[in-house]
C-alpha cells in the first residue's frame, strides 16, 4: 500500500502525490520535475547538473551526477509537494491505496463535495 498526500486549491482538481521513491526523478531528473510543474526545483537541478558536468570530469563527475540523481529520487515527491504549496495548494488529507485510483476513490468517499472538481482519467 502506498500513501498519497491530497492537495486542494479552490476551483482546481485535487492532486495526489505518492509518499514513495520517485523513480522518474531518478532517471529523468529536471525533466520529471518540470513535467510536474515543479519549476524552481527543475531549474536548480538542471543548473546543478550543468555545473557538475562543466566543472568536473571523469569518475568524480559520474559520482556527483549519480549522487544528484539519487537525491532527486529520494526528494522528488517532496519537491512536488513544496511546489504545490507555492502555487496555493493546501495539504488536506493523506490516504492509502494500492494505486492512485484507489486513493482518489477513498478521497471522494470521504469528501463527496470534491467530486465535481475531479475529472476521471485525468488524475
């Protein structure tokens, strides 16, 4: 079971963010962050990667890039939550489920007033 934090903003769909390792952030780094509209962390991760590549070479560059990727994997979903807060979303609930759909169903059972904001298939 995975836990999902639920973030709400007036007149917007609820957003669920999983409490787990972000494999997409590990592999794709800044692109994954940008795809989730975490613009500030995406730019900072891109600049950090660019600095590593330009200022180091050889084994040190590989080690530092691997470390950056691991850090992004560990903190990717936390960076998403931080970016949502900056955009006006509020953390309101944490639900568990086998997947995001089950967690969204639990949210809608708990908060039927949100059903009008949620468009199935877009979560």
